[in-house]
C-alpha cells in the first residue's frame, strides 16, 4: 500500500494533507465556519490546555481504523464449502488409552507423583515421592551437579530427599490441593541442596504448582520464567512496554500502569487518554510522533514526553509501527523509560554551567576593574629616589585561584623634608573590596606623609581610616621613613611580617619595635603604635613583603620565616650587583623561588637598597657619602 496522502476520508469536507500535521483540526474548522459559536475557542494552534492536539490524535486514529477496515475487507479470504459432507464417525471406533507413565512423560514441565501419607485420623502427616517424568531427569542433569543426590531407587519421603523443600510453599500447596481437591499455585519457591564439593551448595529457584491426580498429587515446576525476569529487569531499568492496536482499540502493556501511577481499577490508557495525562507541549509531540509513524512511514520515533501531576514524570517514548506486509500500520509498539532523574540532572547541570559561566563573567569583570585600579595605585618608582640615597624594586604576583587581584600595596615617595617614605601593606580579602581598601590606605598615606608627621602618627591615622571603613576592613602594614643624612630607618609594624635585612650576604629579621608589632589596622581605633630604629650601611638591602609570599597551607609561621631567610641568603650568596636592574632581577628570582607557578594568595616583595656616594638633602647641601658596592 502506498503512502497515504489524506488524513480525512476523501468524501468528507475539510480534508487536509497528512504531510502537514502542524495545526489541530479546530484551526481549520474555525476558518471554514467563521462565526459558528460552537467552534469559538478551538481556533489557533492550541486550546487552553492543549486539547486541540488530543482531538487531532483521536481523529488520526479513527481514520487509521477506517484504513485497517478497508484493508481487511479487501484481503478477506472466501470460505470454501465442501462439496459433500464427511462421513460420520463409526460407532465401533476405539480410541487407545495412554498409560499413566505415557501421560506423565508427555508433560513438558518436570512433574512428580506424590502420595499423601495419612495418620490414624485421616490427616496428612507426610508426602511420599513415588514417581517422576522424563523432564525431571532432564532438569536434574541441567541444574544439579553429579554426585549431589544419591540415585533414586523408588518411593521415598519427599522432604527426606529434599530437606530444604520443607521451608518453601510446597508443603502448604500439597496439603491444600489434597484437602480442597483444587489445583494450587503457581508460587515461587527457592531451596538449596548440599553440593558435591566441600562448602558447595546448589541453589534452585522455580515456580511450583500442585494439583490433585486421583488419589495422588501432581507436583510440577518450571524455572523462574523469563517473564518474571524481564519484569524485574524493567523495574530496575525503569522501563515498560506497550502496544496500541488500532484495529480493535485494545492495549497490551507491561509496567505501564506503574509508570503512570494508575490504580488497578482504571483501564490501560489508549493514546488519546495517554495524551490527556501529559503537559500541553508533550501532547503536540505525541501527536506528531504517531502521525509520522502512521502517515510518513517513519520506522522509529524517539521523543521525551512530560507527564502532568500526579505522575509528574519525564518519559522517553521510543515507538515503531506494526503492520502486515504491504498493509497499513495496524498498531504502535513502544518502549517507555522513566528518565525523570536524567532530565532533572541535565537541567541542574545546565543551570550549574550557566551559573558558573555567570560567576566567571562577574569575576572577570571585577578582575578587570580591580586590575585597572591596581595599575593606577601601584606606580613605578620615582627617579629622584637615587638622589636621596635609595634605589628600589618590587614584584607583585596575584592569587592564581580568585579574581587575580588582592589587597597588597606599596608606596615610595621623597618627602619635602628630604626623608624617603617607604611602606608596604596588605588589605584583608581579595577582589574589588580589598583593592578599594588598599587604594584608600595608599592614597591616605601619600597625602598624610606630606604633613611631616612621624611614622608612629602616620600609622595611627591609617588605623583610623581602616576603622571607619567597617568591621571587615582590616589590613596590615609596615610604614617607614628613611633618613638619608643619618642613614637611619625608622619604621612601625601594624600586624605585618617583620622586614628582612640583607647585609654581608646574610639575612636576618629586623628587631621589632619596643613592645612588639602593633595591632593590624582597623582592629582597634585609637591604638598607639611605636617605632623601631635601624641604622643602615651602604649596600644594605631591606625587604618588605606580604604574607602571601611566605605562608603555605599546612605550615606554620616559624617554618615559613625560616624558609624565607634561607631563600634570601641563598639568592644573595654571590652578592647583589649594583644598579636598579640587578636589584630588580634579584627580587624577581627570589619571588619565583618562594612561590612557584601556582599560589594561594597574592604576594608582593618590595626591596630598597641604601646607596653609597653623595646624597642631597632638601636644600641641596651634600649629605653623607660612602663607598658603593654589592651586598
């Protein structure tokens, strides 16, 4: 039969082509009967709840039933009537009677004849195993290893030969069949036999059936059938199957009722009823799938259908047409799999990917802003430092795991007094908030430094700036003045790692201010800071650094400081050549040795070296002189 081109019967009005399933039938009715109130609300692609697609599906299946009827009528085979009647059977015809053994062996399943053993009152007290058919021997050969059972030589008590069988439904089935005279079962039974080897056992699993057989009982069994195994497999895989017959409207299925949460009192749904259980969008998908199978000669359709509450599931619908040779599609056979968990997992994964992408975009945006702000607040060193007896170099390495920027900052500046302001700090946290606090502190120090105040007062003012910024706005810092004429470094420490002095190719921590380092900035308003004084020789190098340079996960501060001092001394073993480029190369190599490729926090190292030779004060009068040389 060729491809069907029309959905409607050719004699009906309003026919439409089957190759265009895009509109439910109400759309065409509305166009052909404009103004008919009966059709109001049915126009357009879909009704309020998707019923237009259900009606289209009903019409499609109705017309398929007509096609099937026409096919059956055109292919009917005429009944042949005999020319003469067959002779009546002779009254002397003798039908041979088979023996009991022949009947028993003709049974396809293993069967035993069981004789009930009665007590004096007539009650069953035991069961005697008196005979078996050939199928029992075949079953034993296939399932019971040789040597497991002694040879059977004649009648024997059933539960003496098979002790574990007493713990199964078999005794009850035999007793009930004898008492009532009606067949019992089948019921599943599992039992075991001691194996021929040490520690071995043979497990047997069957469906058993007991039935009266004269004065005896017939006990039959068969292996757990494939239907039960298939049912268990479908349950584990959340799969069911169904076949919808369009000739008689019947539905055959296995597992469909459970997937749809249908009670036993409700009939299995035909395809329109199944469509009504779906969301409006899925009704259209089901209609198009069935349409393609019936009229577009599709061999397989595959789609995901969403069931509306109470089922509230997602079902993968894989269907194929069932047709006679050269005939119309007679039925649709489908395998349905519950993919609710898979769909929800995909949705969650998609949401997670989108959220991760959005977070990455936000982090990138924050990083761009923060990096630009950092570039603005971490300038190059002024050339006039050398005129005041100092040269400096710095390296900043961002955290490799966050927004790529943190709160590290540093500042060098020649003050009107001729002193040199040198500072390095670390604002708490990462990202834009840390950079914002860092910028506030750095710019505040740059302005306050022009007041001529001592480093103790400058540090106190920075503490007030951080305290006013909020409870989470804390920072650490080292703030120093280098006095070129005296060769003296006056400095304070606000909760920051102590500076390192590199002298004569050896490294040590500077002695802390009296009373130890002060509190971090922003912790306690009004806190008083004390300064330390360190004389510097020509060629001395002082290293200021942030904690990200030395701290390692799982380590402690003492080990981190010891590792720092070893690295500083090793790098200075051959001396630090004169010149700012050499100092810069030394700093970069040291940072690389201490941090490696990935780091967990941003790290900053600021190095400044006291130069030898003539320096100039604020009034241009020559200052102290000394010999230049490497460390």
